[in-house]
């Protein structure tokens, strides 16, 4: 496992870990995000760097980045009183990418799932819709102890 931190990430208390199984077929990377809006740019780079060695991910890396960014943004902006980190795990191989975003916030109303397209002129409410639109599968577990979003994208 290697630890790749820039000084800026260290200040934000972010952690980035990577590991591969013995065959090298499955790449698992973890990122710990300090829950503030300015930290979100690091999530995009984390996903881009994690998926860059996987040729099959080339065509959908933008979708995975955008969906992950939306999940993390929701965790940060909908839980302004929570100072707990947001944990992101990316598991990838040449066939599938799985992203998990876990926060310790207050959760959300599960009746919002699956999301519908927000009305024209709405100023918010697009995050879940974007995740569901860009990924092949989205599962959410939510409650008073937090929210876990698991998203998968097939690469082949």
C-alpha cells in the first residue's frame, strides 16, 4: 500500500491509499475527504488517477468522476454541522468500477429514490439524478447514522 499525499491534502486531513491484489487484476483505492466544499477537487483527481491505468475505463472515466463528485458534494453540503470525514472507496478492474461513498451525516428521505428529473428552473436536487443517469447501478443505504452510496459502472 502506498500513501500519496500532497501538502494541501495533508492540511485537509485527506488520505489516499492504494492496493492491488496479488494478480493485479483488482485495484482498490481509498480516499478520506475532509467535509468542506473546497476539498471536492481532490475527489476528481483521485478517481482520474485511480482509473488511469485501466484502458477499459478510458471512455467512461468522466461519468465516474462526475457521479462520484455528486455523491461527495451531497455528503458535504447536506451535512454542514458534521465534521466527520467522507470515506470514498474505488474498486476497479478491466470489467467493472465500483465506487462507495460513506458519510456520517443525518441521512436523507429514501422515498426520493429512484430520483426523478428536477423541474425546469429548480436550483438544486440534481445530484442523485446525475448519479443514477451516469452509472449502471446505484444503491443507497441511509439513516440517522449516515449514508452509504454504492455505484457501479460496467466497462465492457
